[in-house]
C-alpha cells in the first residue's frame, strides 16, 4: 500500500439502522404457514405411479395427499425441457430453451406473455431466493448432480443448463444452508481429478465459509453442523435398487437426505424452504427402463412420506409433490395387448419385474469388463431374472455404449411384461399435483402458479425479492454518475468494475462478493469487503449484469464517506 493508511471502515450507525428497518419491514409479511417442501419426481407420469403401486402391492405415500393437476408447457414448446419447466415453478415465469432462472428469449406459445426485448435473459428471483432473503433457511436435495437442470433452476440464473461449472459457482456463493446429492467433480479443478477449468476448488471455498462438507452416508448421519454440503458421487448418484446393492455405506437414500435436510433446516425459528428431486426417474424413462422407474419412484415416495410425517407433526408446513413433465409415454398395456385388454393380468405385469434386483446400471457394474456370452447370460439370470436371452439380445448387451445399458435392458424387460412406451423423449401432457397442508385440492393450474403457492404460504413476495436482488448494474450505477464495465483480465473469472472519482468497486460475476475502496488522500484509504445478500449475475447473451440493491447502497455509502474526506481519484488494483 506504499505506506498508505488503511481504514477498517464500517458504515455509519445511522446507515445501519435504516438498513435494518428496511430489512424488518421487508420481512414483515406473514403467510398461512412457516415451511414449504417441494418434491419433484422428474419425468413421472400417471403410468409411473400406477405401475409402482402395483409393484409395491400397497398404497403409496402420495395417495395420502390431495390431488390436483399441473400444465407443463414452456414459453416456446408444448413439450418442455426440465430447465424452463423448473424455472416456471421456481420463479413463476414461463421460460424457454435450456434457460435456468431467467426470462425467456423466445415465446411462441399462445397465452404466454413475451418479455420486452431489453428484459430477455434477465434473472428473476426464485422462491428459494425469496425465502432466503426473508431470513428462512433453504436447501436442495437431488439424486442427480446438484448442478442438473431442476435443482439448478432454483439455485442459479444462467442461459445454458449444461454449463455445470458456472452453475456450481453460483450455487456455492448463493449461501444455501443444505445441499445434498451428487456432482462433486464440478467443484474440483481438473488437476485434482475434477471438471473445473478455472483452477478453483469450490470445496475449499465452502469450508472457508463455515460449511461441513461430507461425502458418505455415515458422515451425513453423524453431522451436527448447521450448514452442510454433502456430495456423495462425482456425478449422479445411483438408482435406489443399485444403491442398496453396491453403495449402502457410501450413498444415503433420498429419504435419508430429505430427513437430514429437514432436521437441519427446521432449527430456524423463521422456517425453511426445501427442494427435493428424484432425478433419475426421468433418465430411466428416457431409456424405456421400467425397473429404473420403479426403483426411483419408490425412493421418491419414501421421501414424500418423510415430508408428510414432518408436516403432520409440525402443522405449519406445505408439501407439494409433482413432476416437471412426462418422459417416455409409459403405458400399462402395449402393442398386442389391445386384442383383449380384459385379459391383461397382474401377473403378466409383475412377474418379470419382480425378478429384477438391479437396474441396467447395476447390471453393467456386475458385468464389469467381461462381456462374454456366458457371463452375460449368468448375470442377467442372477440379478435381472431374464434366463431366456435371445442371441440378438446378447449381442445388443455386448455392443452397448458404456453407461447406457438401461436403454438396452429396459426395452427387453418391457417386452417381457405388458409395458409400452411412446417415445424416448419428454411428453407434454398435464400431470398430477399432490399437496398436503392446504386442506383442499388445488385443481388444474399452470406450473408457474406453484411458485406463487409457495410464496403465499411462506408469506414472501417474489416481485419484491426480484426488485431487490436483480437490478441492472449499468442503469442503477449510472444514477450515481459511476462508470461500469466488465474486467476480463482473468478470462475465467470476470469482474464487474464500478468507478466514480476516488471510489472503485469490484464485483466478481456469479459471486456474492463486493470489494470497495476509496483513496481519500495520499495517506488515507477506505477499504471494505462485503458478502452481498445475493449473487452478481451476467445475462451472458446480452452482456448485461444484474446486482443486488445491497451493492448500490454500499457504493453510495462509500461515496458519501469519500466526499466527506474530500478525496482524490485513484484506481483499485485487484
């Protein structure tokens, strides 16, 4: 600092009092309840639950809930992708393409309001954002990597659902209380065996911010930390049938993760918001794999039971369970059974299914690298119950792409049962919406209404949260006479640079950090670093950057202090 004096600067008392009153007024709304738990079984249609119920031979936990329905289309398609679907029920806004937590860039469906041109790709507050802003604890649980589309739509704002590096960074700096699932590799640099190209170890960042980071079921169950990230697989976690067979000590079940998340979050007297996803029901459906479907619908239903049991005891919790879209067009009844549908027996459905102990992923692990015909026939008979493989089916298994055996074995099982499939893609039908805590059926609603249901129950205001968290930087700092630009000196870690006179602020993109500095004389420097109440987000296709209002207040306060000391302009070095 060349001998300059560094002031451990803090805002004036009056500024703090005003800010505190603002926060209290903002948090004063009250809703019907205290907590909301949203559970999504990705890709689950009515046939999925019907077949799973027959397989279980008993009612599902879902059957205890009030029943409504939800429409699933996006802003630009009758058949939605998971990213705009989750954006709709996380933010209350229809979106398009592969967008997460942002307004659509394209609207083609009648009845969907297109945003003004200058608001395309604008980040919008999620119910998780709003709950956190109102002082509630927040958490995410998923069986995919937690950066996958549906959990990502609640916890990031980005134009590309597949950019797991960017999504992971936003999630880490968002400040959620609990995150449980897969996806460890997206937090670790490549030189340490991960997937990150920016040389950043986000696990170190989490630990520096006071999180316990756990990697096994036992570590999770024993943890007494108030803030926990648990990532139990490098990428996605196992299907439940395979988890119990191969990883019972390594990976917790979805129900166990849900229970632990509730245990941690419910210590907050202000309440909590929790999102839970059975991610791989969708993946099994893409593969036309009924065993994968049953495996993870059962796991989902166990998690639903945990949520309902808590809500029943608590009396102040809303539980919503639904799917973001259908996948596969699964049917109970396939081509051939239409000749005499009255003769489709329960045994014809269940007998082949009951023999399988693993999904195709599990079979692949059992086969290892031995794809000889003898080993294939042995493993398929032992753990999948198929002892009549045809030679062409053996050949299909031998030539399958690694990680894609579900898509080979699933159709084999479907043919031996009475299960049909219309597609390997998503489908656009209305889906069941299950609720507990409303005391009534919700009826048929748009998926965007789910965000508003959650907000009303929690007593939070999504629009107010949006205005507070996502202000367009160029516009708001211009009102103070400041210049704004993106500094790309470090290519993979760009920074928003705001300058006026002697005051300079640096705001790293996709983080909640702000460093402010003012040189007020040759020997006096005011310097402070803040954790903002939200992250700085760039709408990459437009180049616009959005900042929390908190950043504007901090910058304005520093200007006032600098003006009081009659400072001279000076740059801020990174």
